[in-house]
C-alpha cells in the first residue's frame, strides 16, 4: 500500500462492543446540540425497550424507551422517493417527514426535545424486513445538526445484530482497505471499492476492548 494513499480512519478504535447479537443505541451529543444536551448515552436490551415499525414514507421508525421511563427517543429514516431503505449512504438528509421527494428523511428527537429543521446523513450497513415490510434487523449510523446548530448529534443503532466494527467513507474513491486487530495480530486486506466497511463481517475476530486499526487505500474525489 503506497504511503500517500493510506488514510487511517480514526487511527485506532478502542472497542468495547459485545460480540453477541443485541439491540443497541449509542449517542454522542456535541456541545451545542439541543437534542442530546452535550451528553453521551448508551441503551441496550438490558436498560431499554426497542420497538420498530414502518413509517408512512416506507422508511423505518424506531422508539427507544429507558426501563426507568425517564428517557424516550424516536428515530425516523426514509429513502428518497418513498423507496425501501437498503444498505448504502444517504447524504443530504432533511427533517422527516418534511423532506423533498428527492432527499432522504431523518429525524432523531425525544425526551421533550425536537428540531424545527435539521440537516444530516445516515449510513445503513445492514437491514432486513419481514413479509409486511417491518424491519427485522438493522445496523445503521446517523448524524444530524438541529436548527443550524454547530454541535452535531451522532448515533449508531443495531437491532438484533452484532454491531459493526467499521467506518463509512465520504470524499474518497476507495480502492481497498486493511483491517488490523492490534491486540491479536490478525489482519485482513480487501481490494474492493466499498464505502461502508465492516471488518467484523469480513472476518476480523474482535473481542471487547481489542485495539483496531482500519487503513484505506484510495484517492480524493
């Protein structure tokens, strides 16, 4: 891999993710973000209830309620043109359900707080549906800026799946990537133009707390 084409994504990822499939929502609210109040949150099957349905833009609605009833959140995702959401990157999202037909819809709100307008994006690693179109499994991440705030709210959500160990790429034409478990020494290399990279799904063995590096080979768009 030529050095000038190497981009280390977050350089080193200190992971504390469980290996068993579960429901999980992790939020990182930057200072100035109204929805999350500048805090971090973590919900799993042990401390919250997860409910999913299909919204009226043929997208995905999720409700997450803490077991003590003090916090409740709503997430809506919608693809442009009322299409069913598939794995991929959805840039230029606007507030659901008021987005134009050619733009993705996104809205994360709850616990008494919501946005009037927002901009953002979401990335879907994996999704499956039952015969009625209701989501059965989901791995996704999202970022939104509420009412032109400079503080972003970032979240990752997984439903009945092992959370991904990976990254999404923007602004880079990827030729390939390399995943390394620095703790065990295992590595794998893939020569493929992926924009949604999940090292665990590709075969990297990961234990909670392992030190992971991801290198990208490509050039700027």
